[in-house]
C-alpha cells in the first residue's frame, strides 16, 4: 500500500511521493508541516496568479491548486495531444474531451492505432529528460509541505492473533465478504494480508521558510552612504557645509571682482588727476613766464619813455 501525506488542496501523486506500508508491519508516520514563501520576479521565478502558458487540466478537472507536478503533467498531456493527436488515459485532458470529436484516448496496446505506443514512449522519454519545450513549470510562491519520518515494527504479536482475526471475521461477515485463508494458519494469513498505520504530529508547531531579497534598495543606499563616509568623511552635515563653502567662495569671488573693478577705477582716476595736475602746473609755468616777459617789455618801454622825456627836456633847455 502507498500512502501520501499532502495538503488537501494539492493533487497527490503516489508514483512520485509518499511511502509504502508493508503487510504484517506496524508503520508509524510522524509528520511536521513546513510553510514556504518564495519571492516572485524580479528576485525569483516562482509561480504567482496562474502566470503560466501550460493548460490547467488538473485545476479544471479536480479543482485543485497549482503545483509543480500538476504543471509538468499537464504539459506532458498537452504535448501528447500535439504530437500523437490523442490523450494519454493516465492523465486528465481538456474539460470538453467527452464532447470533442477530434480528440480520442491513445491506444496504449496499439490494437487499432499501432503508432500510438511508440508516440507515447517518445513523449514520455522527452518528459523524463525535461526536454519538453514551452513548459514554464516553476515552484509555487506559497506552499505547505509535510515532512514525514517513518518507522516500522512487526505486527501483530502472536498473542494478539486470535483477537485480531475474530475482529476481522466480524467485519467481513457484516459486509458479506468471506475470509478465505487459503489453507494458511491465522498468524501467517495476518502477516500477509493485514497492516497497521499510525499517523501523528511529530511536533505541535510548524516551520516557516521565507525568502527575502539578499540586497535591497535600502541596503544599496546604506552602503553608498557608508562608503562615502569611509573614504571622504561625508555626512548630512558635510553636505550642508559644502553648500555653505560654495556660497562663501561665490560671495568672495563677487566681492573680489567688485574690489578689482573699484581699484581699477581708482587707478584710472588717480592717473587722470595726476595728468590734470601736470597740465595745470605746466599751464601755470607758462603763464608766469609770459608775465615776466611782459613785465620786462613794460619796463623796457618805460625806460624808453623816460629816455625820450629826458631828451625832450634837454632840447627845451637848449
């Protein structure tokens, strides 16, 4: 017997998962639940909100949730339909399969359609090698997983054989099923046909596995600030100090420019004043020379007049 512990909304696949219960054994299965939360794009590639290009045959037929195995088997069935033009009877197909006239079940034995078995084998080989194209089957972003630990022991004990056999006979007689031991004794028949399974919670808590971004935007900004602080000692106050320094330098440049212009104007004014003074001095010197020359001329003229007066007086006396 094959037993699978699974979430009630997930399709079980005993051929790939679960454990066996042998007859004549008491099998104890203790399980713990693990809740997994994965990150979607851009941090991961988990399945979220049915964003897949694979037909959802299991969801439409059984009303189960998405799982990676459901997606892979639906992809396999869709490729069987495309390549073999039929449905593998081991897996569900489109919901309207019963009303469809163009799709049939594949002839596994090859009685009426000899090419079906070879086509199914080729597709199964591609499916086993993960070589089926256009199948984006990824893990779900939210998943409940059951981890099982199994132990077993011989059962039933020899002293319990008769009591257990009587209970089984009572059950079978009430259901009108006979107990055919086929010539075996009670203990041998029980060891070959009866098994016991005990399932229990190994722990009354669950494990949560949560994916988080390894490097977020906040971490990036923090690292940039840390590197700047390490190499150039920058901080928030330093940024304002840079603005203050820029304002001070700009102010000094403006003051220096205006001072240079003022100094230049003063030099020009000084030069103009100096030239004006030189011109005034030269003009004053020229005026003084002319005055002296004029005085000399006046003096000479006066002497001439005096001489002429003297000469006139002398003539009168004569």
